[in-house]
């Protein structure tokens, strides 16, 4: 594999992104994002990171599918290489002041938390044949492992971003992860007597040691072992997004151009862009297909999946080669991105004005000129929305389908919509306005609410099926998830409101480490450690690190963010309502 020189983040965009521009045909990733970074650096006083590219050659691997009978594997036990070869960082601390992994001066207390986070992140590394291939979901010695001893695709994303943003970066684990999950995609995926689509990515995998053959093996789960037996729709999208982040960070364009990587992207996209009976550009999904992996009433067209779908399409647009069937696929992506953007911006958007319009909707309208196109009954608007909606601000609601609008706030979908430029600049600013206006509801004492409000009483029984884990203000039903801090930080910096992210990080630093880095918090304000939360949850640790590094060095935003389809001469700097 040919190594290529690494340019700084302020250089003109890469050749790869120039010859693969996005749907505007203007090479936005290579130019407007670089301009955004330069201005963000000036705004925040961040310092440039010099990145060193590493090229890792992958060896052929022997794997077994989880469909193979365990008897054929003789004795399987946890791989002895999991959690070994730990690297503990010597930060050369002086009394009272420490220098963190990106070279910035921080307070002793904050520096100690950052140091601990890096150490624990490294303890979560999973090794396959001596090479790091991912991170465990959690390393909690006080609780039963269950499926927390696996590498989850969505969970690894903040871990991978932390390794890419670190100074110096450690891209090897990200590259290995991308190639291993790609190899797993090629397995036959059978659940009972049914075969899943060829492009489906695994939800998770684990490394086991085959004592008979004396070597490591990988065992993957495509949803057949998951609670609810639902395949992860978001895994493929996260894989494409992380691939673009890796390419953007390392300038290792050769990885994305590999034939097997190009094929993997095409399989994922063909699975989502296939013809059907849909009259909407959104993607039809089942409950439990994303981060909210239990029954929570998100079936239909959940905003998280639509935002990730849009994000993955635009990332793939930059990396796909036009050779062979690539040109046709690129044209399909362009058409879908245009239609999806229009649909989400028009029908999912809710602010005070739009809420008042829906409140006055007429029903049973039949024609192309209908205003109430989905025949939503105004009486179905929940009472809490009228009090929650401020005069200033707005957000993308959770779901839109015939006769149904899910008015709940979902953080992941709204933040991803900002990062992928699915929303307009005005809508992105309004989302940040809403966060500030409803700080106590959405941020509380421990950031951040995955959804708001919680389902209670009869509604909880009907929607969740009396789920004892998703009781009100717990887990996915209004629980607070520290991992989401990185998404909020990225969205805030892009909109020009870094003070919001900084305020949230300061809240996290008061408790997260002292509480043992839990998976989630319970309560209306996130005051209590989750009743079933695992301690030393890896993505809680990585989410904090990524948020911290983006605040200290805003140029890190370029690794994960996309700009609008038109060139932006200068990023928007908006005054916060709290200032």
C-alpha cells in the first residue's frame, strides 16, 4: 500500500475529495470545511495538530460465523489478548497544571480526569492476533458481562474518533476495526430460517480463543442474539461515517479506494436505496434498530435513522469511485439526498409557528394542494408540547408517518442533522436555541437526555410493552447518557455556540469520574446513576474525551462534520442567549 504525505488541516482539500465532490459538485469537503476550521481556530484559540500517518498491512484472518455449531469450535473462552498491552500515558504533570493529550494546559482536577479516561479507554482495547480491533462496551468487574464484553459498531465510533483526534493520533485500531467489520459483512447472515440482506453490518462481535486450533476467532451478531432480534440499521451508516472520518484524519485514501471497501459501501447503499413501495424518501425501520434498541415506539421513520442515512449518503458520495456501476450509484445518491433533505426540513421541523399551524390543521384533505398532507389529527398533539415549545427555537420531531407525528425530542437525530447539514443554518441555530431555552429539561444535572419527555402510565404500558428497564426517566425512556456529550459538542461548535458544550462538559466533570463512568443516569434531571447502568462504560469515557478535544481544538470538528452543499465563506458565529 503506497503511503501518501499528510497535509495539515488548513491545507487545500485533498485530491480524493476534490475528484469526488458532493452533490453540489463544488468539492465542499475539501474547501468550505477547511475555511470553517481556520475560522473556528481563530475563534477558539485552538492550536494546530500535526498528524502522522500510519499504514498498517492486514494479514489474512480465520473467522467462524456464529451460525457454526459450538461443538465444532471445541472449547471457546475469552481471548487472552483482550485488555493486554495497556498503554498508560505519562503526562509529565507539574503541580496544579497538567498538559493533556492534545497539548493544552488544563486544571489539575480536569487533567486527572482526562488522564484516567485515556487509561480506561486503553484498558477496553480488544486484540485479534495481537492487533487492536475495537473496544469493549464496558469493563465493569462488579456486574455480569452479558453482551457488554463485545465490540459494538455504534459504541466504537466515539472510541475511534478519540483515537483519531489524539495527539499523536492512533489510527491503527480504527483501520483494523473498519476492515474486520467489513470482513464480517461478507458472512452469510441467517436468523432461524431467514437470511438477511447481503449489505447488513453486524451489531457487534467478540474475540474468542479456540483452544483446539490455538488461535483467535471472531464471532459476530447480526441481531440474532440481540434483545428483540432486530438487525441494526444504523451499523452500516456508522461504518461509512467512521470510514470518512478516518480518511479525513489520516489522508490514507488508499483504504477507501480498496475494491473490497468500495464493494462494502455499495452493498450498504444498495440495501437502503432499493426500489419499493415507498412514497417517502425516508427509510422505513422497525423498533429497536438504532441506539434505542428496545421497544420505544420509534418504528416507522425515526429521525435518528433518517439523519444517519443522510450523513452516510453524503460521506459515501465523497468516497465512492465512479468506475463501473459507481456512476449510477452516485446519481441515485444525489437524487435521494435532495429529496430526503426537503422532506426532513419541511415535514419534521417544529417551532412555535409550525406548532400553531398543526394545531389549526383541517383533516380529510384530498388533493395535491392539501396542507395537512399526512392527515394528522390536531387533537393528537400531546399537552406537554405546548409548554415545552419556546417562542425562540425549534427541533426535528421524532417521527412522521400517516396520521402520526411523534413530537418527542431525540438528541441523536437532531445533532446528526446539524453535523451532516441535513437542516438549514437557520434550523441548526434554532435547535441550539431550544437547548438553551430548555436546559433544565434536556441537560439537567448530568447531560444529556436521549429523548424527552419520558413515557409514563398507560402510554408507557402500551408503547414499551411494560418494559421494566425503560421505566419513566430511565435508560432510553428519558434517561441521561454521557456519551451524547460528543455529539452535542460537535453540533455546538459547528453552529458557533461552543459555550453550550463547555457548560455541559463542566457538569460532566463534576460527577462522571467519581461515579465510575456509568452508562446512563436516571431521574428527570439525571441525578441518579442508572439502576441497571454498567460502570466504566467505554463510550461514556470516549464521548467525554472527544467532546473535550473538540472544545480545546475546534479543527477536530473537520473529522466528523459536513458543510452545506454550497460553499461557505465563513462559519456563523452566533451570540448565545446565556451571554
